[in-house]
């Protein structure tokens, strides 16, 4: 009795006493050969269902400003106040942080890229996504399973008669005092099964496409992790350097306030100052001293951050940074607007996610269409292992299935609609990511230019406040001005000094933000460039 199943009607080939294993194999091959030709023809003539992916349309004549940007930033006579040239179209090196000319910073970033666990986590996530792709590709090939089964049976004695043909009561000792003994026997089965689901409608191809796009998104997430980690290390180093400078400036002001208090107390002793003036100076000194502990706390927390970024513990030693040891990069690359969508890892990841979602629409459509599967089996049965594949012991079967969902309560329809809604969501998210990327670059460019102007103004303000403070202090020492005038000059100089230090740090921070906004040069990373 031969077997083939189509649309749910199946007939199986049973044991054939007239055929041995070779004949059975030839018969199975005879069934599979025409079926294989038909399957190949169907696969070659078919195409994957669902919408074909097309890259998003580039943004219209994008730019960073309605008016042309200046070619250079403003110069100021202070460390970190150098004018920076904006070089349009220049490529970005992956190790862009070397432009700050700090060997300690370079070493710290190299260590962070090797030991920070976020890199290892992103690498593992990428490998996981890639393995999912390889696993899904396995469904393009037939699945081969082998079965080796041994069964031990006991048949009750009252299920047979010793008088039955083939049962010899005396010769086989099947009876005891006229009562039948239980029958014990072992039954062996060895079988090889081949199952194959032809991807006629491209459902598996769409699933592989979706998983491959997700792996691509994870690859760009890894690149973003490299860029973010390096940027965070540089930003933390700049923050530490800024805090060092602010603490030094605060201590300088405290020392000046103490000196003023000393002079004022002497004048009070001589009768040239009032007690209220001394009390006011003591309050001013206490107020400026109270600003020092928060700065010291922030400095220690920044140290802890640097250790964590480098993969160290809080008890480990770490590098310390000063603004004077960092050099402001004299030239800044400004990528062309059209390059941003290629250079930004977040934009590339959003596009990969869009492609993955597009492929899922095809998967949802394919689930509503007929599905074809083929299964073949070849094996043998016997009560002794040597007889498994001898004449009469072999069996084989070939089953083909074509199934078509008829009624699912609207489940498949609504899943397909949900997939299309997810596609529209992914498209909107991609457009939002692109707009955010352009905004980010524009913000950092404008910050680079305006903060340079702010530093120049802050340097001038500090110089003027310093001159005013020094002159007022001398005048008070000889009695030409009262204490309130000196206190106002002290406060103005203190604020101008701290503002200038913070403005210096902003110049360095703007440079870091610009490199990160432009993509961080991930395409020039050695592992990527070698591909």
C-alpha cells in the first residue's frame, strides 16, 4: 500500500515482505526524486510575499543653519580659548580623542574600551543576534532525525492458546500443569526520518531578512556603545579638570577673603572699622568656604565615574586631569549633511529596525497562505537486531501536506494589520531619529561657536573684575573706601573667576559633543575598516 498525503488525505506504505532494504531505498528515492524536482521548481518560480524593502527617501536639502556658519570660532587670550577652524567634509578618525594631546587620556580610553563591561555586553548581544540568523537559515534545509527504539513486552498467558498453530506447548515449555505461561519478547525499531518545509511563499526568507536586519541594528548599537563610552570618558576627564580648576579658584578666593578679614579685624582693633563690617566679612568668608565641600564631593564622584568607566573599582588608582594638560583641537571636522544618515549609528540602527519590521509584514501575510511540507521515513522492525533490515523487516513512508488556514477567528488578519501598523511606527521613528540627528549636530555646532564667544567675554569680565577687586582692596587698606565696596568687588571677582573656568570646560565639552554628534568615526575603527 503506497502512501502520499495531499490536502489531508494520507496513505502509508506498510511492511513489504517481498523487498529488502536496498529495494526499499530505491522505492523511497523514486518517490523523492519527482517530488524534489517539483519543490525546486516551485521555489525557483516563487517570490517572498509582502512589501519589498526600499531605503527611505533622503531628507530634502538638509543643512545645519539657515545662514552659512562662520569658518572659525572666536579667539580669547586664555587656555582653551584658541580659535577652532570648521573644516567641511573632513573625515573623522575613530580615535578622535587623541586630538586633545593627552597621553593619560589616550591610555584611559584604551583601557576603558578593553575592560568596560558595556562593550562585552554589546558584543555578546551582537553575537546572539547573529546566531539567531544562522539558526533561522537552517529551516531552508531538510531536517534529518534518527530513531533507535527497543521495546520489551509481556503478554498474559490467557491471551493465547497452546493449541494455536506455531505454539508448541511441550517444546517451548509454554505450559505449566496445563496452564499457559506469560509470553515475553523484545521488539526493535530503527528509523531515519527526513522532514522538509519548502519555503515556497518566502515566509522563512522574510523571517531571515527580519532577523538579519535586527542583527544589523545590534551591530550599530555596538558601534554606538564604543562612541558613547569614549565620549563619556573624555567628558568625565574634562569635568574632573574643571572641578580641579574651580576648587583651586575657590581656595584662592578663600585665601583672599581671609586676608581681608585679617586686615579688617586690625582696623577694628585700631578703631578704623566697625564691628558690623567685621561680622559681614566673617559671613562672606563662611559663605565662600561653604562652596568648597560640594566641589570636592563632585570631584570624588567624578573620580569614581572615571574608575567605573575604565572597569576599575572605587579603591583602584586612577588618572587625574587638569585643564592646562588638555589641548583644544585646532580643527573640527564638519560632515556634510547628506553624510549624517550614513555616519550616525542611531540612524543606521533605526533604518535596520525599519527593514526588520518591513519583513515581518511578509511573515504575517505568508501565515495566511497555504503551507507545504514533506516527510519521508525509512526503517526496520524486528525482534532481533540482526533482522532489522533483512527481507520483510523494512518499512518506509512518504507524506506530503498542504494546509490552508480557513477560520482563525480573525487572528491572522489582525496580526497582519498589526505588522503593517508596526511598519508605519518604525517609519515614523526613523524619520524622528533623522530629524533628531540633524538637530543634535546643529546644536553642537552653534554651541561650539557661541561658547567660544562666551569664553572671550568671560575672560574680559574676569580681568576687569580682578583689577577692580585689587584696586578696591588697596583703597580699603588705606581707608579710601568702606568695606561694603570691597565686599561687592570680591563677590564680582569670585563669580567672574568661576564663570571663566566653567566656560573653559564648556569649550572642551562642545568639542566632544560635536565628534559624538557627527558619528564618532566608527567606520574607521580597525575591525570595521578591515571588512
